[in-house]
C-alpha cells in the first residue's frame, strides 16, 4: 500500500491548471471500448489510478472511475498536478459507501503500520455486488469493457470472468522491484540465481504489516488468475532488469506486462501562477537548496518523534519545507485531524529558513521546483516515482508495507538517496543528531552532490521515456493498441 502527501483542500482541483496529457494517440482504432477503473480506497492508490484515468482518457477513450462516493470525493479534491479539464472528462461513478469505523491513528504505537485503516479496507470488500451490477450494465452497451483495477480490489472484480466482453488488468501501485522481491522471498517461480547476493541484503519482511493486513492481501490473490495482464507505474529506465524478470514469469502464465510509468504529468515546467504558500516560498530560495519533508498519508509521529525531527532540521541549518500532518483516517471527511505540536518557538527560530505547512501540499509541483534539492520521505511508491521523475534525491525513512523494499531500491540499487534509519532499528527513536547528519550529507556535502547528480540524470531519462519514441510512451501506446484491438 503506497501513499502520497496527506491533506485536504477542496480548492486544489479548481486551482491546478497543469496539463496531464503527456501521451496522445493520433490514429486510435474505431472500436467502442469503455474503460472502468476500480481503485483501492487509500490515498496513494486513489491518486495513481486517477492519474492513469486521465492518461487513458487522453487517447480519446471513455473512462469510468468506480469507487465509493466518499473515496471518489477524496480522489477529486486531492488531485495534485492534474488539469481540471482532464479530470472533467472522467466519469466518476459513486458506489454506496459501506458503513465503517474511522478511528484516529495511534501516534504512539511502536509499529507505524496504519492498522486504524483496516475497517475501511474491510468495508471495501462489500463493493463486489455494486461493481458487478455496474459492469453488467455497461457491458450490455459497449463492444468491449476493460477493467483496470488495483491489486487489492481483485476480489471485488471477480465477476469479470462471467461477462464475455469484459477483460481485466491489474494496476500495481508498488515498484516492480518490490513485486520481484516479494515473489522471490515467498518461493515464487522467479529466476533469481544472479540476484541472490542482492536478496541477501534486503531489509526483512518482519514488521511491515499486521497479520490482519497480510490476510486481507492474501484473500485478494486468490482472484488474480482472472486478469489478462499487469500494468506498472514505472519505467524501463528505472527498473528494466526487474521488469525483464517479471515478464519471464508473466509469459509463463500467458499474461502480458506493460511498464507505462510515470503516470503523473511530467511537464511540470508548465506550472501555473496559482497562489500556493509552498510554491511562493520556493520561488524566493536558491536553486536545489530546499529539503522537502513529507511522510505521506499513513504515517503518524509521536510528540517526541516530532520534537527530534524539528531539532534535527533546525540544527542542520538547511532550508526546508515540512508538511506536518497526521495520518489519514479511513474517512477523511469525519472529525478534524490532530494538530501536531512543535517545540516552543521553533517556527519563529526557523523563519526564513524553514516553512511548516499543515494543509494539503502540491507535492509534484514542489518536487519539480528548481529550488528543491532533496526529499525526506517514507518511501511510498507514489512519492518515490514523483521524486525520481523530477530528479530529486531521497532521504529514505521507510515506515511499513512496501516502503522498506522501496527504500532499498532508492539507496542501494539506484543509488539516488541516503537511508535515515535502518529497518532493523524501526522501533528505536531517531534522534535529532542522526537527522541533522543525514540532512547535511544529502544537502550540503560532496557525497550529496554526487547522489543529486545521479538523481537528476535518472529523472531526465525517465521524463524522456514518456516522450514520442521513449520506452514508457511505447509501452502506453502498446497497451492502448492491445485493448482497442
């Protein structure tokens, strides 16, 4: 489960004027094909599938985004970096929202896994019949229906197999590297001989999820064979070797693979002049001088952890934007989130050097800004693919789920980041001096400069892969050609 920056600002969609049409198709075959997107109700998943919806829609195909009314609303108001005119082309189909508890996160828990979201995930299992009813209806009107669904919604789309003109594809919201590692470590059929040394160095799977969440995930995998193929939000220039290994397995299973990422818009130099406190502040800072600090929508820090982070940032003497929010509840429209307290006088002392924001932040635009030189992140794939695409190095601080694997990919495989805290020490307090040292190394050292240069070069290659003739563009064109065949 991957997440992006937390928050809620109903003006975000209206204010953004960034074009999302990074692909187009001049000679789209004249097929009556309808696309149905079925996202999982967690922010990083909602976001990636909405970005993909706009991308597919740019080929002239009708796209339905099908989720509970509450989570459709969440997806729309938090649509970072998407043009409102592109979102307007998406047909949002509201399913009745099942009732579920929406407790506050436990910010003092030793484990950072967001177990408070489990009731909302369990409730999503009640959407099978409304989704099946929608598919029956739409399949009676279209020549072919293509269902693109989150891996974690596999149970809910199982009725695809009973409809002759409907086929489904899994959209994977995690890195290919993580998929490769999980399949290898679980004794899958992966050919791993030449990757054994790498696998020995991986962070352990201990503590990445609760037993309940593991059972939930396992319950989805029983319905995986129905799919016709897999789509990955990544590029061959990032994860080519691991994509090749997964493609071998997919072809053995007679499934197809497409690496079409990044699905987010890459033309972020077209940022509008819209007013935003983060972007206004960044406009006044020197190039590559600001560390962006954000831990997504599922991480809660204790008061003591907040204090150490604040002190570490202050002592580093580096410029920063810190998005300080509590983790999302299952329903973000319920009660107000906890207001996190900072050390007394902190904001006054860092005035001019640091900016603390508590509202929803335009993360892709911040990462694309010329003043941003680093990103301290929880390593959700959504955040990492945004950072990689914009060429920003990462101070990796994984919290749960796929994040330790993604952090390893960033620091040890791609070598475009530094680790803040080793996964084996996940239950220990990260003190201010550790944070200070990592920030200084990333932002103000020769080693940091080398890492930044590597990140910038990778980002340039990733952006080029989405242009005509590039690897990701060709994969996207291939997927569209396949579903409109």
